[in-house]
C-alpha cells in the first residue's frame, strides 16, 4: 500500500475542488488540511473533496478531516465529499462527518449542491 497521497486542487469561482489519489493517513491528511486552509484563507466558500482514487482513510486521516471540517464550519463555509468507496462512506457516516458535511455520489452532484460555477 502506498504511503503517499497526492492532492490536487482547482478553483471554480469560490469553490475549491480537491482530488485525492492514495492512502489518507497522517501525511495525506496533513496535505489535504494544508491545501484546505490555504483555500479558505483565499476566500473559498465551499470545498468539494473527490476521494474517487482513495481506497483507505485511517483513523488519523479521519481525525484530520474532522479538523478541516471544524475550520470550514468556523468560516461558515461548506464541505462536501464525493466519489467515496462504500467502506469510506460508511466510516464517514459512523464517525459523524456526514452529519456536518454532505456526501454525494458524483463530483457533478456535489458541485451542483454547493452552487459551483465553471
């Protein structure tokens, strides 16, 4: 299993779209957090995280995503996840992330829900 998680980000208006590729552990989670905080500082009102190429998120990765969610809520922004495997979807729901961040099957649905502009 690869220990790295690649994170790429693209701005669409005031929405930042994230794509992850790899295992979200402490290193992957920290990379996501760093990019998320930078986008929030640049005025993003919504973050859409497409985890379509991520198969595993460990407990440290989830705790970092919860910290990102807390920062998003402090900024009165929105966080949405999409492209989750059934296991990650279930885990996020059990851990309570789905209570405060929406989960969508596809990136297009997530973007529509947060009102992204192309």
